[in-house]
């Protein structure tokens, strides 16, 4: 290897290490923040390691702050939203791209209009609708709006992937006696794994971190989600910031796990999207 190429590679490694430090620093700061008391947080030890590792902040967040209950509520809402969004998006995209019927292009344009509507611009009509359906203070008050607003992006992603699947596969399966549902479940869905991963991650992040709907549509403590629970830890006169940091770590942990276990699918979806582009 030439000295010039070796020098370039060293510079690249140095740049990547520097970039990694920048990316990981917020995670480090949040973790150390969660193990300090107010004196250290607002004193001279903002960045350094805590002098006294207060693991009791996590106990306080889980017990006093009811983070375990909020975590369960967020998990229920997120899982239900992902399942509904994927089921409707995959079946809807299959009908829009693989079947020929009058009005399918118009309906596809109607779905794409959803991308232009900010989710929080519809708070009033959604609230009135949910109130008349007596769905406020239920899990459905969050699951239905989250699924509806995730559907446009899900159909857009699935359409790009499904259009690349050769139609000859459908024809061959039909000749072999496969039904429409058989084609969908045995051929289309298995080949849509990168799209499923992309839509699943996008939907998860959107509903896991959403605060406005969860704060307005849910008033019962036993049904609140993590973002609302973290917000509720702030006191009216004084605030113990250590448990809030612990709650933030607990709320961030699932997103890190999702990326760790689905990183291969994420890379495959990006690669497939690049090839399609």
C-alpha cells in the first residue's frame, strides 16, 4: 500500500472516530445525567461521571413515576399501530399495484394527499370524532390516529417495492392454482421484508415519541404513554431531574434495541431503495 493511500485511510478513520464520538456523546450525557442529583446536574459536574451513582433514580422513575405502566401502554399502542398499518398498507398496495380496477389511480392519489397534512393540524376534528365515538381515554384513541397518519407513508414505501416484483410470478402462481390470497401471502409478503422493516421502524418511531395526541386524548393515568409520563415527572415548584433522566433512558432504550436487531433489514431496505432509484 502506498504511503499516500495509507495516509488517506488514516484520516478517514480519524474522521469516522470523531463522528462516532459526536453521535455517542448525547447517549453518554443522558446516561450520566440519569445517575446524578440536582447539585451535580446544575453544578460544575455537568459532563463528567457522577460522584455518587444514584441507581435509585431508576427505581424512583419506575415506581414513583409509574414508568413501568407508561412503558407498557406505549408498547401496546406501538405494536397495535404497527400491525394495523402494515396489514392495511400491504393489502392496499397489493390492490393498487397488482389489480386492475376503475379508480385505483385516483384512490392512490387520495392516499398520497395524506403526506401533505401535518398530523397535529387535525387535532380538533380528530378529537371531536373520537369523542362522538366514545373512544377518548382508550388505547384506540391513539392507535386509530397513529395508524391513519402512518398509512400514506407506508403505502408510498410499499408501492415502490411492490412495483419491482415481476408480475410473471403472479401469473405463474395463478397457473399453478394459487388464489389471490395465496399469491399475496406466499409470494408478495415474503419478498416485501425490507419494506416491512422500513415501515415498521418509521411507524414505531412516530408513535413511540408522539406527545401531543397522547397528552390531549388520554387523561387517565393508567392509560398514559411514556412521553406524557416523562412530562408529568416535572414538578410545579421543584423538580428532581435525576429520575427524569432515568425515564428518558428507559424511553430511549427500545429504539436502540429496534435498531440493533433490525439494522440488517434497515441496510437492506436502503440498498434496495438505492437500486430502485
